[in-house]
């Protein structure tokens, strides 16, 4: 009963604040969209297939921060100084503004404000059965791992083989942090994570 109550409270929180957020920041989102459109060729939004709760695929919304066809020009991970990132994209990434459109995913029920960051199938295929326990909950815009690896791109730029380091080190640590979250989570913990994320973005 407590888990069901927590689940309902979390969903109501997600619906209310994602809708409120989209309404309040819509003028800002329109301005960002115009800037993206006039400063680089390509669509405003970047849609990428990720795996959500119970490994169900969905398309995550982000503001486009890279040149068109970026995935065909390099790896799926990005590092600091990646020449595929546009000038505007660098600013959007720095302040996590590119993540704002994910409020749409939250409103649709594909994501939550807080939960394990959704991963692409390529990397999920490397998970063990035990690690796939994190798919019991909805993915989120932020989580413990997002806070811990706030400057992931900078970290990856310091190693010789970024993708290998991501898979063998960062990804493993992120999964452990995600398991910590699914073992104990409630609305109070979610709010703490959200506030800490906001604090990190503006620090």
C-alpha cells in the first residue's frame, strides 16, 4: 500500500510540475528554439531512442546541441571539445538547458523528474541481469548519477579511450548509484535530488 501511494504521489507530482514548468518557461523555450534554428542547420529538437521502464523503448526529447547527423560522425558519447557540438550547443549543455524539453517526456509518463537516466540500447545490452533491476522504475531527468557526473564530458576528455572508460568505469558506477535509488526512494528524496541538481547547475 505504501509503495502504491508513493507511486501515485510521484506521478501526480510529475504531471503537475511538468505541465506548470512547460507553461512558465514556454517563452524561454521559444527563444532557445529560434536561436538554435538561426545559428545552425538542422531541426530544433534532437530525438533519440532510449530504453525506459521495463526496457520499453521511447524517444527522448532534447534541444539539438550538435551538427546534423552527429551520430554518424562519431561515437554516441561526447567529450569536452567535441567538434560536433555547435557554439550554442556548448552553452545549452553547460547549463543543462538542452534537457528542458524532457518535461514533455515527463508529462507523457515516459519519464519522471527523478530516476535513472535512460540509456541507449547499445549500452543496455552490456548490462547483467542484476543490473537491469534499475528498469523497475521510470527513468528520470536527474538522479544521483547526474549529480555525481555533472561534468562527465570533461572527465571523458582526460582519458585515452573515452568509450571504454565510460563502459567499464562510469557506467558501472552510475548503475550502482541507480540501484541505491531504487532501493530507497520517495517524494521527499526526489525533491532533495531536484534541488541539489539545480544547485549544481548554477554553481
